[in-house]
C-alpha cells in the first residue's frame, strides 16, 4: 500500500514497532484496501537436465521463485507443488522409476500464490492448487526440453565464500518491550490475527538478541557446462534473484535460496552423462507485499 494510512483510515500495522508500514505483507482482512502489488516477480523457471549416454533420463533439477502453496490442513505432510512438478514431469517424459525430478526453492521470500485481489483465480480444494502449479511448470520445462542442445562434456567449476555479516539486533527498549509481550503470551493457544503476529515477532526479537554479534553467511556458485547454480543461505526476495540473472556473465543462472551444496560435488565424475541448463517461463505469480 502506498501510504501509511489511506483515506479509509486503514493502517498497515508493524507488529514489531507498533507503528505503521508503507507495505502490508499478506493483507488478510485488509483486501478491500489493497492498492496494488508492491514487488516484481521472477516468472522464469530454470532447469538443469541430465541424461545418460544411453539416452535414458537421470534427473531434472528445476528452480522457481515461488513460495510453497500450502493448500492443505495444518499438520499435513505434503510435497506441495515441488512434488507435483516431479511427478508430472516424470510422466510427461515417460521416464523410468529411477528418474529423479527435483524442484528447488528460488528467491521467493516475498512471492506467493495468494491472489488477494482475485481470490477465485485458483482452485480452492485441498492440493488442487499445488497440482495446477506443479503441472504448469512441468509442462513448460517439458516443452523446452524438446528444443535443447546437449553438452556431452560439461566443464565443472565451483566458488565458495564465507563473508561475516553483522547481526542487527533490537535496541534495549525494543528488547524490554518484546520480553513483556512474550511473558504475557500463551504460545500453545494462538489464532491468526494481528495480536498473534505481535506475539510471534516479539519472541523472534528475544531470540534474535541471543545470537552472536556477527554470523557467517555462506555464498556458493557451481558452474556446470554453460549454467550456474548459485546458493544463498537465506529466504531472499525475488529482486535478488532478478539482479543475479541480469548481472550474471553466464546465460543461465539458478538462484537457490535456503540451499548449500557440499564442495565435494566438484569431484564427482561427469564423463558418463549429458547435461543442459536452460530457462523457461510458466504462469503468472503474485507479489506477496501489497
């Protein structure tokens, strides 16, 4: 939302400071006051495909910047659209039972599939939205795989760095306020509302204060053939992935979030497989902040 308070009197409350924000994330209950989405989405799906020299499928590793769907009841163990992508792509490729289809999480910290302006846009039954999105992405990758040039001898390279970053902690007054909220909260009996958000963020402030003053933030890039898989150990926003893609010297880059791959992969033999990395474009996404 473009202002701290619009003409209706609605305020996008900040659960930490108690003040007002310019942007409201996931505006449940404030749908009537939405002005416009606030962030740019990354509509591309990158993928890394592997076949044996016998032309049999081994794996496809895809990367897409969309938060999990979560179209199921609390307590359900579900692979979400990640698993649907794997299942649907295996069927479309007519691959064997040993095929490994993988969907990885891209830079999607602020991108989800809840359309607050058009709530009827997607199916509402449990698991149906996951199936729709997983199949849509799998179809785009499947079509792109028909027009690729395989690399029979891909080169390998890896770079890894551990920069040390300072931890931003609450001020003494913010910490005291958070501790009072935590002491008065019952975290076993909570409902989804503004008061619960205040309690949850207060607990996070207390936990944040206990962290070291600085932390190691691993950054990793693995180059296979003409593509790069970049790993960032945090829930990065889509703008970070878009920046990496726009500024990368290589044509295809897969910006992984919440993932680190052991450098031992560099020593893995690649002389028996063919690989390709490419980008496709599936359905429209929704920016999380409004």
